[in-house]
């Protein structure tokens, strides 16, 4: 272990550990397993190891779920990057003013064109209306 050598003369078996350090000298009884030490140490260690194995199994069973969650977060990050990219591509205020100005000019030009085309038609229609009124009321003698 890490290139160190250990003196095995000082190794004390687990079962002798408590008596070695002076535990239970008053009553000279072994521990019943509720506070540490005693004959059932191996049983408790095996229970702990089984518990740790159970925890490892549970965590490894959730690995797929954690991977799915990570994939979902990756998708969300991609969507947020796409949204940020779209916001960066929005037209500037000056560009919008110029575009509205250009559109406004084209609408005005279109309206002037319609008016200039419809004005002669309106004048002709008014003349025809006046002629119809003259004929209707028999007012032709006023114009000779």
C-alpha cells in the first residue's frame, strides 16, 4: 500500500480488539452487538457490506434515469442556445425605423397611384350623373 511496509507484529484480531484496549473490564462481559465489539462483529460487518451493496445496486439502477435527465438538460441547453441565436438576429431599432420609413413611402406611392387612376374615373362619373339629371328633369333647354 503506497510503498509502505507494515509491522504485522502489532496486528490485533477484531475479536481481541476490545479486550486489548481495556473495554468491559468492569463487568467482564462481552458486548451484545448494540454498542460495538463482541462476538457478533462479523455478522454486523456482513450486514453493513450487504447494505452497501444494496445502495450501490440502487444507484447503478438509477444511472439510466440520470442519463435521461442529463440528455433532457442537454436538449434544453440546445433550445436556449437557439433562442439566444434568434434574439441576436433580431433587427436593430435603426433598421426597423428605416424599414418602416421605406414601407411608408411605398404605401404612400401606392395610394397616390390609386388616387391618380381613380380621379379621372370619378370626374367622368360625376359628369355622367349630371347629364342624367339634366335629361331626367328635362333641363336641356338651359344649355342652348
